[in-house]
């Protein structure tokens, strides 16, 4: 998902961008034609985001 981000401000910006991207993906779904693959892609995005949030959390905890 890209190169590592070291400072808190950049990490927050990264998360904001990923959430916006996820929002755009969901908004772009065709309500009549969406299928299980669309939902699988959203789940993958959420899983990737969760991994990144945990990594940032661990980074912040180790800095304190």
C-alpha cells in the first residue's frame, strides 16, 4: 500500500485519503448491479486499512 510514513501528521493524512477513497468506491457502486465481488473488494480495502491503522497504532505506542 505504498511506502512507510514516519510522522503522525503524514499518517493521519494517509488514513484520511484511504477513507475518502473507500467512500468514493462505495458511492460509485451501482445499486442495481452491485454483486458479491464488489463487497469482497470493499472488505479487502477495509482489511488493508485495518492493518495500516494497527501499524500506526503500534508506531505511536513505541514512540511514547
